[in-house]
């Protein structure tokens, strides 16, 4: 149950730029550990575990999309500056 809550907390923190990437990896590791360990057992913190996994994936996607968008915007601005 504690790992489920840690997965949720780290999933929330995965949205923090730069700091969130290693926390997201740790959260995914917790998510997979809980998934393998719970089998058919009842987990009272299952909702936190599922939301933690979803938030982690979203945090990773955002962490990857923001730098890509900044590079594209920088290239577009450079192109527009050099080709009026």
C-alpha cells in the first residue's frame, strides 16, 4: 500500500520540469513492482496506484514534448529572422 501512495506522489512530481524525469522513472518502477506483487490481492490504495501510473506517463510525455516544442519554435524563429 505504501508503494501505491509513493507511486502517486512521484507521479504528481513528475510534472516538475527537469526534476520530474528521474522521479517519473522511479514512479514507473514502483508502479510495476506493485503490479507484479498484488496479483489477486486486494489493494486498498489501488486508485492512488492507477492515478500514479497515469500521472507518470503524462509527466513523461510532457517532459518530452516541451523541449521538442522549444526546439521547433527556435528553428522557426531563426528561419523567419533569416528569411524575411
